[in-house]
């Protein structure tokens, strides 16, 4: 990719910036909190933008018929693989709105900052990807393969329904790779720890809290002991030359009890374990089981503690030379952004796609503040360079002489 091209793409991105910003602001003003708000307005807003530009798009649905994503497809004149750009249109909750210094759905610009929930994660990314798709639709004669832009509205729920629906809409064997538009200006995320999530059902003996008879199997008390045991369990250190981060175990929820007069006979403990090559899902489940067995031996109850496995994804990690990581790093460099490759602590859709052998980057975007927190905003000054970097990456992938999957 020569210098005149990146200058062309930067010029295009600068021209697009007001439109990208306006579309992102419109989306921010439409609340779309995962599992809380109706997604129809935000999906319709994107469709209203796509339709007059004759961009081919369709909604994707989960098995119960609910819309979980919008898919845009730009197909080149020559055969080739599918490359995916992904950004979510649903968002995290607002949290304590009184702590915000502006409304969570402000969708306004102040001192060069686009403000509101979803500005960072990931409505600005979605608006940017729509504009890249529109630009590519005008040069399909140069392209070999298809750009698929996935705009998900079932990401923050943890269901990842949009990504799952994509696997039904497009044969995963044809997808060469994906780039997720999470924010962050200095890094291209090329991997993430895996995750094993489970709920532990801790049992006890019910009774009256004021009874003169002792109760030795209070489910809440047993759950508290289990939490202490889990948090004290040693985890393996990183493997030399392997995954760069250690595994991590976190107790994330405890539910039990009803009122003050009843001794609870059931408690639920939620556990989140982040996986690496030193601790896989099987080993994580065995670690949790060991803690449960110890609890039941030391503090018996009428029923043994039960483990309900909820989710298991392996860790994944690309080399900086793997596609599409190499293309995005090269695009960032060409656009003047010295981004470095990074393996992230949190899991992401890339872990899910990795189970289908789809190599994924999961973060490169605008500088941000307040992700999932208070006063979320992004710095618009970086928008043209970030858009040009992605545009450069997609063009390099869709005009490559060979489109071997995953190379």
C-alpha cells in the first residue's frame, strides 16, 4: 500500500468526520442498554442511514426470532474470503446517573469530546465502519472477497447473540478474520484471556432465626466460607514463553436469604475464572470443585454443593504477523499512530470466534474515558487517523493476491 493511498484515505476520513460524528451522536441519543432498552430505535437509525446509500444489509435473529444484529455486506467483483468489522450498538448500563456531569444520552460535543454512553463502546466505531463500507461499495471492482460489517445489539448482555447469528448467516469456514472496534488509541489487541464461569449452589438447613435450637448448616454462612476458600486457592503462574498474563479467579455474586426470620437453605455463589495456557476450563472447574468438596467435608449439609457451569471460552493470542493483526498494525503505522500489539485481560468476542478458528483483533479506536463508567466520552481529534487505519487494513486484506484463510 503506497503513500498516495494513505493520503487519499486520510483525506476521505477527514471529509467523512462530520458525518461519522453526526451518526454516532444520533446513536448515542438513543438509549440501548443491554437487556434494558428496546433496540429497535438504534437498529432503525442505522438502517435509515444505510438505505439511501444502497448498502446491502439485513437483520440477524436469534433462534427465538429476536433481532440481535445488523449485517452489512460489500462484495468485491472477484472471489475471496470474508473479512469482518464488528462494533456493538448496545451499551453498558448508565450506573448512577447523578454522578454524571452530563446526561448519559447527551450525544453532544464539548471541547472536542463526543459525550455519552456508547461513545467509546462502541457507537462511534459502528458509525466509522458504516462509512468505510460505503467507501468500499464504490470500488468493488478492486476487491477480492467480502467485507461484512456486524453491528451487534446482544453483546453487553453477555449472550453475544450477534456473533453467534453471524456464524449462522455466513459459513465460518469462509471468514478469514475479524476486527472489533473497541476503543483505545495506543494498542491493537491481539488476544485475550479465556473465561470459565460457574454458579455454585450451596445448601443448608432452613429454620427460624430466633429458634433456641442450633442451626449448623446456614447456607449463607457456608457460602461465605466457600468464598474465602476460593479466594485463598493458589493459581498457576504464567508459563515461560507462553500467555503473558496469569489466570485470575473472582467471586462476582452471592444470592441468598429472604428477610430476617428465616435461616436460608440455599445460596448461589457466582465465580468468574480468567483462563490462560496454564489454567484451562477443565482445570478451573476442578479447582472450584476442590473448594466445594472441602466445604462439604469441613461443614456438612444435607446436600452436596453443586456446580452449574455457565460459560467456557479458551484464551486466544495472535502473533503480530498474523492477519488481520498485521494489516491493522500496518494501517495504524501508515496513518501515523504508533500502536503496539497487546494481549488483554478481559475476554471478548474474539474468544468466541477463536473457537471457530477465526483470528480476531479486539480493540483499536479513539482515545476514551469512562468506558462502562461515568462520563463516557471519546476524543474526536483522532477520528480521521483511526478511520484511515481501518480503511487501509481492509483494503490491504481485500486486495491481497492470496486470500488464504487466517494467513
